[in-house]
């Protein structure tokens, strides 16, 4: 019984703050759940022990009252026997009374002792019940706190992932943009090169035509131009004049 009360006292005196700190460090309410299991088992043991001791208290009280009643009756009988002049019977009754008073005292001591133990068990039971209620409330709050902490950790992790993803995406987009700009620059360079080449070809062609005209004019002055050429030029000139007259 003493070990049960000692264990109960240990549970009652458990440091709640230290228990919460340990649970937070472990990121789990397991230590509190274990305490609750131990306390509930100890509470059941206390109830059984209290019921047993309570029964013994009633037994000791009943026995004490029986022997006290018997002793009181013997005490009266001894007086009567002495008054009746029966010393032998009075001596025998006195001997029985002495034994009865001894047993009465023993049962009284046991009754008082068991009563104190019974009250201690009931008191420990009440205290442990109160501690258990507190621990359960703390467990619920702790579990809510741990859920909130895990939620925040998940949020932070997601934000960090987004930050990492955003960084990678920016770099990829930057590289893609640079690649596109490089291709555009290359295409522009090709376009400029082709345009320049076409302009050169046009300039070359126009220059050649101008030279041909100048040479034909010179041939006409020199009389070196072919007749067909003159006729074509005259015909073209006549057509142009007729069109102008109309």
C-alpha cells in the first residue's frame, strides 16, 4: 500500500512544465499520453485499494464496537458479582475483561490506522484526478499547438519551395530570353546582309543599264548603232508623241 501511495505521490508531483517542454522538444505528445496512461492505471489501483481499505475500516470499526460493548458489559458484571459476594466469578470475569479490553484497544488502533490510510488514499485519488484533468487539458492544447506548428512548418516549406522554384524559373526564363534575343540578332544580321546584297545587285544592275544607254548614245553619234535599234527608238518616240497629242 505504501508503494502505491508513493507512486501516486510521484505522479501528483510530476512537473507539468517539464513534461510540456519534453513533449515540445520531441515534437510529440507521447510523453503526456504515457503519463495519462500511468495515471489512469494508478487511479484504478487507488480506487481498488481505497475500496479494500474502506472495507477493512468498517470491519475494524465493527470489531472495536463489539469488543467495547462486551468489555462494558463485563465491567458491569464484575461489579455485580462482587456485590453478590462471588469473588471467584468476579476474578474470571475480570480476566476476560482484560482480554476483551486488549482486543478492543488493538481493533481501535487498527481502525484508526486504516481510517488514516483510507483518507490518504481518497485524498491521493482526488489529487490525482485533478492532475489528470489538467494533464488532459494540456495534452489537448499541446496537440493543437503541435498541429499548428506542423502546419506552419509545411507552409514555410512550401514557401521555400516556391522561392527555389521561382529562382530556377527566373534563371530558365533569363536563359531562354537570351537565347531568343541571340536568334533574333542573328536573324537581323542575316536580313541586313541579304538586304545589303540585294541593294548591291540593284545598284549593279542599274549602273549597267545606265552604262548601256550611254554606250548606245555614243554609238548613234558615231554611226555605229544598228538600224533596227534606230527604228525601234524612232517608233517608241512616235508612239510617245502620239500619246501626248491625244
